[in-house]
C-alpha cells in the first residue's frame, strides 16, 4: 500500500471544530424541554440516611422532582448490580439504591428543575440526617488487613515469582531497600462528567455522555433499566479529555437516564469540578522495594511488595508490581500485590494505571542503587537490559529500548553529567539530571469497522471507539485515505456512536492498533471489490493484473509497473453498476502471536530540574522522552500524546495530591486551585523522540499505541533529578516544598 498520509505529520481533522467551539460535548447538547439535574452528595463517609426531607426543595418554583432512594423509580436496578465492561470484581456502586452510605460524596439525591441554578439552589435545601458509623480512610491503618484479591481483574495477575529473591537479596553485596509512595490523584480532565439524555418519546432515549465507550454505556443502561438496545442510542463524538475517568459509566449517567425515563422528558446532569473529587481516582500505593546487585551492577534480586487501596465494594486492581518482573534481567524476583479497603469510592484507571506507580518505586530504587555502586544510572540499566520478557520467558515482539536509551541520552547530553549530587549549579539554583525507563503494554482488542465508498469518490469509515483527544479521528482518516488512494478531505471518520460497528472502550492505548486494524480491513475489502470491478471492465487496462500489483493513488487504481495503465474509482464503480461499496470487517489479535510474544512499548526519559533551595522551588526545565512504540502513524499527534503524558508525569512528581481528612473521611480538594496540576509555567522544554522500531507481530498495522507510555517513568526521572540536584531522596510523591526542605 502506498503511504502518503500514514507516517506523516497531519493536523487533527477535528481540530477546527474543536478550536471554533463547533465540537459539542456531552453537556452542550440540548432539547426543547431540557430539564437540569443537580446532585446532592453525602456528608458522611459511612453509615445510613435516617431521614431525607425534600419538601423545602420541592417548594422552590421551577423544581420538577427530587429523587432519593425513597422515591426512586422502580425502573432502576431491574437486575442486580450490573458490571460494565471494565468493572473490577465486586458489586458496582448503585446510586440511590438504598439508605446505606458507603463513602463521602456518594450521590444521595438528584434535584431536577427547569434550570441549573434553580436545581442547585434547591439542592442546598434538601435536609438529610444520618446515622454515622466509624469509617476508615487511612490506608496505613488498614495495611495489616490487606488481602490478595480473591478474584483477579482480567490481565492484572502479578507474574509468578522466580528464583529465590530472599536468598538473592541476602547474598547481594550492594543493596537498596526502601518504601515508596505516591499520592492519590483525582481525575480532572477539562470536561467534567456530564450526561444529556434526550427523551425521544415512547420509552426511547438518546444519550450524550462523557464516556470512552459508547457501547459500554449502552449496555450499562439497557441492563440497569431493562431497556432494549434499540431504545438507547449513545453518542460521545467528542470527549474533553478522559484518561480513564470515562471508562466506566459514572453516576451522572445513571441519574440523568433515571430522571428522563421517569419524567418522560429530556434531562441533563453535569457534575461540578467539586463533584469530580467524589469518584474515580488513582489509588494510593504503599510500596516496599528491595533490590540487590553485585559490585559490577548485575542485579541479583528484586522484591516488590505493594498494598494498594480499594473500596469496600469492589476489588479494583492495576498492574503496579508487574513491571518489576519484566523490566530488567534478574534471576530472583518476588512480587506481592494486595488490597486494603477504605471507605471511599472505588479507585479507577488513570493514564497507564499502575505503571507510573510501580515504576516510580523500581526506577527510584535503581537510581539509588547506581549511587551505591558508583555507576552511571544509564549504564546500570544497560547492564541489566532484559532481552526477553523474563516474567513469561517469551521474546518481545519488538524492543528498541536500547536505541531509545542511546538516542535520548545523546539528545539530552547525558554524557556531560557530573555524577556527584549537588555538583551542578547555575546561579542560585542547583541543577540535577535524572533518568528512568518506561514500559507499557501494547495491546489490541477485537474491533469492527465499516467502510463505505460512494461514486462521488468519498469514503466514510466508522467504528464505535472514542477519540478522547488522542487523535483517533485523524489516524483513522489517514489510514482510510491511504487504503483507497484518496486525499484526506474525501474521507470522513466516525467514532463515538453506539450504532457504529462494535468496539470495546477506548483505553489501554489500544485504540490505534484496534480501530486502525478494523478500518484497514474494511477498506481492504472495499479495495478488493473495487479492483474486481476495474479488472472486469470491458477492455480494462488492468485486465490481467493482480491486486498485489496495483496501487490506489489519486482516485485511481493503477498498475505499479506502468502507472499509465489505470482505471478511476468512478469508472470502476460504473462498470460494476454500483453507487456505493460497503464493507464491514472485524480485526482480532493473532492468537498465535499473542501466545508466542510479549508486546510492550518502551521509553527512556531524561529530566533536568533546577532547584532553588532557599525557596524549595523545583522547576523541570528539560525533559527528553525517547519512545519505542512501533510504527508512528502520525508524528504530530503522536508527539502531542507524549507531551501530555510527560506533563501528567510532572504533575505526579511535583503537584498532584488528593488530601484526605481522615476525621471527616473526605477528600479535601475541591477544585484546581487546591488540587495542583502543572500549568504552562511548570512545563518548560519537552523533547520527544520516536525511535525506529519494526513491529509485525501484534497487529497488521505495526502500531503499539502511545496514549500512556509518556507518563510511565517520568515521575521517577524527575525525582531522580531532584536527588542529583539536592542529595535528597524523596520517596513520597509529590515532591512538595515541605518534603524537600
Ligand atoms: Mo486509559 S487509563 O485505559 O483510559
């Protein structure tokens, strides 16, 4: 296939819609009779509601209904709690189910009114009394009750131990043993959660939800409310950032659908920024890491033990310790991963769930070891380079991490690093250079796509995945344009509509590989049909040609060996007596290759910090992230993904921290003034390098996915740079002034 668009930097096809405000988000859809909902949240962390008085709220002119557990419609919760596509083992939370309070901030009432301000005001008049029970929100206090999850979340089982880590560590002449921890982080994409439910009459609804998977939302609604698929149309054409927050249907969706079905009118429920702190978040992790090595730097043992928190009703799990089994060559490895329950909502996936957490511990410990050995941190990594996936014994489908280390180091100027901590200073600032490795799964999921070519030379491709800002529309357009030899302007990509062919949720960095493959297959079928018409045309210049010997270019099908022999798309379709050619295909990962190979993306991150010791101020002045992620479909949008991931990593290293008031059992951050994220001034130079990596095992298009790798290892590289600058090892993120001084 000729590739003119794939592999080239292309601006987002949806960019103009977004910057002009024409792209609409879930809370921006409207309907003639749209009512507005406002959620009342629990003020206690555990116990039960003893009374809930809605009379004052109901008396406010413009209030339509106040829903509580006492009057919620019977239509809700037809079945037992429904586990959506990405739900962890357990019993999913059911809003307004009964009087029990499971966490602070739990939704306990929905006020529906003619407008938002009325609903908000009336919500303040809902009077609730509670009977509180003692809650526990302190992970350290329940650490001893940690358990191995009885049911493993799919794909989250830690690798079996190998060798004898205990003995290996004991016999190691050089050792590091320390505790690491990250703060809980709350999701704060630009677009807070919202659902607009349009009542179409006759029990049918159209739902605009802020979600990463329209079909996951659709089946949630059909199961919870006992509706048929035909009754529920879910759309999410634009998503204002998600990062995992939109993988599972959240409570605003349930409440909006419930109210719309009961009131038989359209209802919108939006969450405020404050309410964004009442649900899914990246969990805390108490990590114990021990590594031992010989004086030459060869690792002799790795031991990684983690206790992470979950809720009291679900066993949320993520891969925190798995990286320690795979990242380096080491014969003796032991990991444990346990959960302890606290009285909060269930944690959830947040960009590369588990990986930046675990890699913060592993890559910090490796850095500590390098100083004990008196060895360059990069040399230490190269010395212990894993040639195969040692957790499974399988070869990697491809792994150009060595090239990433080398190119990243060159670009950064790593060889000029002076090894001693506190040895680099400029003006009043200490300068520190640190590095780390990153690793993330390269996955593909079974996905279907449709391609429709019409005689006017236009091509439409569609699949029910989502574009959460990652550039999915753009890469699918590039792939389809190349497949049929069309300019990108002639191609329309559609995603985020439950009526489109099947797709799992967009997540795990698998959308490019999965949707990209499905679109490729559907377009290939269209190509074959088209080629058949072209060849069968009377007096066809391609009469004896085979599909492998023609190119689809500039709206023509031409012979590669002699491009003057061609048939236009239009002529071929006329010859075939058709106005449109439609194909739907499904792509699945190769089972054989999945069994044979391990597929991962890798990265090498180099960071420079400047620390003003008098003020305790840390600036991340330079980051070089060299990424090996297979084929890069679009270097421009790909780079943006890595930039965003690195910024997220800066946030993890220096800013983001959800603070729990254990007395109240409540997160105390309520907005982005109190929950710090990197602002423009916190982000200086970031350079992204894509390392050449040939990938042909994981999917037919050779991509590995890029949405998550940018955050993995970044916080560790920054913390390592802070140590190099200051001689202070901060093992508890974020590195705030109080921890540094
Ligand atoms: Mo990602 S955390 O799988 O949206």
